C-alpha cells in the first residue's frame, strides 16, 4: 500500500484530484451565482421597465371612458404572457383584466428580488398620480420561465464542470503516464545495473527535459561505474599476479638460500675431506710403489687408490657446486659448440633404442661463461634423460633457440638463448619435481647416484646469470629449459676490440 | 370554543405584527420652485438628465439611508435594476457630460441639503418627513 501511495503516478493523480476537489465546488457555486444574478437582473430590469411604462400609460390615459381604457391596458399586460396578475385600485374601486387568469396567492408586500416571498410571482406596485387623486397599479410577473432558465443554465454549468473534471483527470492520468513511464524504465535499467549488469545502457526516450537530464546523468554515472569497476578488476588481477610472483620469488629465494647453505656446508666438508684424502692418496701411491705388482697387497692398494680417486672426484664436484663454478675466466662463446660436442660424446654411449635429435638454428647464439661448464650441463641433463628412457627407449631432443622476455615468472625480462633438453621417458612425480635441484637429492638406488648432477647444473646456470626450469608430465616425459642471457652485444664488442687490436 | 378563542389570542400575540402602512415620497426644500413632477421627469432627473424649472436645473439627491429605500428607488423611481442604473449613469456621465446624483447615507444630511439648495430634489420615507416645515412633498412615489 505504501509503495502504491509513494508511486509517482498515484501522487500526481492524487494531487490533481485534491486540486479539483478544492477548486471545482467553489468554482461551480461562483459560476452558478453569476448565472443566477445575471438572469435575475435581466428579469427584474425588464419587468421594472415594463411596469413603469404601464404606469406611465395609465397616468396618461384620458378621463373619458377611463375604466374601459384601464381594463384594456390590463388585458394588454396579461396577453403579453409574462403577467399573471394585473389590478388597478382607485380608492375602493378595483379593476381587473377581463381575461381570466389562474388564481394565485397575492401577498401584501411588493417583491424586490427574484424569488422574494417564494411564491413564483414577482409583484410590483406603482402609484399613479392622476391630478387630484392617485391610483395604484399592481402587476404580478411570472418568475417560472426565468427560474427554469436559471436551472437549465446551472445544469449546463454542472455539465461543463463535469466535463472539465473528467478531462482534467484524463489529462492527469495521461501526463502521469508520460512522466512516470520513462522514470519506471530508468528505474528498471538502474535495477539491472545494480544487479551487476553494468553494460546495459540507461537510455530512455522522453520529451521532458528533466527526465532527459536525469537519464544523461545516470548514464554518465553508469559509465563511470563501469570504468571504475574495470580499473578495480584490472588492479586486482595485477595485484594477484604480483602476489603470485612475490610468493614464487620468495619460494625461489628460500630455495636458493637453502641450496647455498647446503653448498657452503658441503664445500667446507669437501675441503676438509680433500685435505684428508690427499695424504691417503699420496701414501697409498707410495705404498703401492714399494709393493711388488704381483703381490696381493698391491691389488689392495690399487683398490684403495681407485676409491681415493673416486672420492677426490666427488669432492671436486662438491667444490665445483659450492664455489659457484667461477673457477674459469668467463668468455663469450657460441652456445651451439659445447652442445654439439656433448651430443657427439653422448651418441657414443647412448643405446640405439634412444634417438638423439638436435634442433638448432643457424645463428651463433653467443653466451658468456665457461664453455666446459655448459658441456657438463648438457652431459648431466642428457644423462638424466637417457636414464629415464633406458628401459623403454624413446627420443632425446635438444633444442636451441632465442627468446625475448620468457613467460616464466622466475626469468627476468630480457633476451635469452634457450637450451632445452626433452625426453619421452616416464616423467617426474610433482612431489619429486620440487626437490630435483637440491644437493644430494636422488631417487636412484644407494650407490647409483650422488644427487649432485642437477644441483651442479643449477649452480652452473646460476653462475652464468641464467635460470633453469623444469616441467614434467608423468608418463609423457620431462623438459629442462636453460635460459642463458644472450651475449650478442658483448660478442660485437669483443669483435670490435679484436679488429682494433689487429 | 373557549379553547379556540384562547388559541386565536395566542396566535395573534405570537404572529409578527403587520407593519403600518408606509410610503415613499418625492421631496424638495420649502423654498424650491418645483411644484409638481410627473414620473418621467423624476426618472430623467435621477438618471442624470438635466431637468429645468424656471430655467434652473434641479439637483437630484440619492437617499441611501435605508437598503429598502434603495430597492424602492430602483424599482419605482428609475424603474430598472441596479446594474442597469449604474450602467446608464456611467454612460450619461461619460458620454453626455451629465452629473451623477449626489448620495447621502443619513436622512438628516438629506434634509440639510434640501434646505441648503432650493433646486435639490430627493426622496424619503413619509414618516421621516413628518411635519417638517422646511420640506415639501411634491409626489408619492410608492405606497405599501
């Protein structure tokens, strides 16, 4: 009910009804009063003039045959159709019209207004001076025709008022519809926008200027809202991406720190261990020189020396990892060269059920670092790939290329040369994948692997300012991607320096 | 019978007494040259038309001391409605240059004006004239 009362249309119509209720009754009464007074004024004026003329006529009548002439005058008045009563009094003598009239009640006093004495007859008396004496002329005029005319006029006024009221209500209904329809459309459109459909345009066609302006401002607000929403959504997405990057960097930083800590620890242990191994190897070799070759002890010593060499090799690998592979002076070299050398070596030792494919462009792909370390990286990665396909066979693909701004989040924007090593082996479990670069982490049987291969690769790539990533699908294979910063500019500078020196 | 007589006595006491016969008369000052005027002259006079007596114009005075007297004036003297009379007066004043009748709201003022101007003509109730020797009745305008 409150919603109905508050609606614009009901209010408009209500206001019009209230105005009509306040204005129409007094307007009707006022117009009726003017009509009544107009008719009454005309009636009274005409009968006063008429009766005065009658009195003047009577006053001017000659004395001879006065009665007959007076009665004729009264007959003339009655025959006019407006006079219902006509009488002349001359002392005790009373003269009436010879024409019979309907009997009416004759009041003692004269009338001065239409409807006076409420007898439907307007009585008027004139004193007629005739020389030595006076007479009175009394006439009664029929008020009924005038009253009927007034009633008819009032009915016409009432009818006009009714038509006016009906027309006003119709106009109010139409006007309220004209005003309210675009407002309702705007309201529905605004509801849709509020419900989330912000792309619905608030477009309402109306000839009312205020509605047009309201529509314009609402549409402007909607567009602002849409723009703000889009900006907000974009900012939220950017924040989510940057948050993901931050978490990833944090994770990588922790990982690097962990690797670095382990590397430092391992380096310290390896250094001490190397110091211990040096006398063991030295004295074992001296002892072996003192013992005859066919002696069983010589065989034992050779085994000790071999084990000491393996231990020393292991220590050297640990030291290589922990020292950050910076033992060599970095140079700019073509990436393709150490890769091809490593693959040539691998083709000699890999079984024939594993196909080795190199996909490389013709460019030189210069990178800065130690070529022998890149050689070791390729050997390590390909060895892992070969191990993954040793039972089933498959394809080992080495791909070289260049990429600008790699999509991986951990790689900073820039130009990189990419070395990818892919296999079609059994893949790596996601739980294992998170730890593959950690030192001493291995899934191989005890004695088959040291868990240092990929951590050494990681250390080499990091020392060259690169990044290594891995993606794997269990059952489909694994791909290691090594991003090394392109050294095209350095290569050009080196070439320029060489030509200048020459 | 006795009851009927008692009822008639009560009714005669309760019923409003019929007013005494009254009349409106046309009056002039005692020194006025006007002796007699017919109804047309009276009407002309109060409609502003110049009416001469002995070469001098008469001056109409409207007596507005009583509303009923006003109605009798319109009905018996000028024989028209009030609005018609006002219209006629306006036409006479504006088009013909006639004079509008002077108006007085008190009988005493009317009497004083009549005494002051021998050419003045007015009307009043017969009872207001009484036996005033300074006023002379020249015509009965209306009698009840």
